[in-house]
């Protein structure tokens, strides 16, 4: 299932006037009127990572859960979007997890995507700072993320942050495979 069909149902939101965006690169929390741009970026991201995303199943057509998670209290997900001169060029998303062993919350960076033309231009760092600031505001013990072991981009991201690399395997087990089948 593609994210393109949900995109069409959101276009109407973007047709109302919005504030003028600042010039140059900037990142901020996603607002409802950013959904069309966010979904376009998610579609691009999904197309680039189609093989590694196979175990997770198809994207749902409905935007109900996305809207609830991002905009309806209690919030269950957060997303940030980066613009350059009014053009959406990147996004990051996160959820909060909890560890019984540490007895603390942590912010899980779920997705970080930057369009190819903007990858060497500090856009990733702007989004990463948004997530790190959110983790601090929420009182999280740490910010966590994962990436395929072969990803050079992931290695470049964590080194300046002095992050500790944790080797692990991630398992994905569908809860109800019949209901999510296309």
C-alpha cells in the first residue's frame, strides 16, 4: 500500500493560507497543515527503504491513527519537518518508550529522512536537534535510534554526538497479519 492515497485526502488541509516561511534552512514541529508535505517525504523515504521495511507491513490508507498520534492528546508521536526557502526537504519522527530496568522514558527516533540534494547541508543536524530538545523537554533519560549496520549515513550521524553504538537484532512480529494484508 502506498502513502500516495492518504496524501490525496490531506491536500484539502493545505489549501488554506499559511504563514510565510522563513528564508534558509529551518526545522520545526509538524503542524496539521504540513501533512501533505510530510506524507510526500514519507513516500520518498519508503521508496528508498522498501527492502528493509518489508517486515513491517504496508502503510495504512487511513490517516486517522497518524492524526491522533501527532495532534490529539495524549500525543503518542512527534514529527519535525525541515524547510529550505519554503520547500519541505526532510523530516524526523519519534515516539516515547519506557524501560523498566532504567525506570525511565526514552525518546525513540523512528525516522529521519533528508532529500539527497540536502544531505550534506546540516538539515539532518537541525532535525536531530529538534528530537534531542524534545527528549530533554519530556524528561527522557536518552534519545535512541537504530539503523542498518551497513548504513554509512548512520555512522556519520552518531559519531559527532558521542553516541554509544549498541549491536542488537530487531524482531518484528505482526500482531494480526490478516487484517493488515493489502
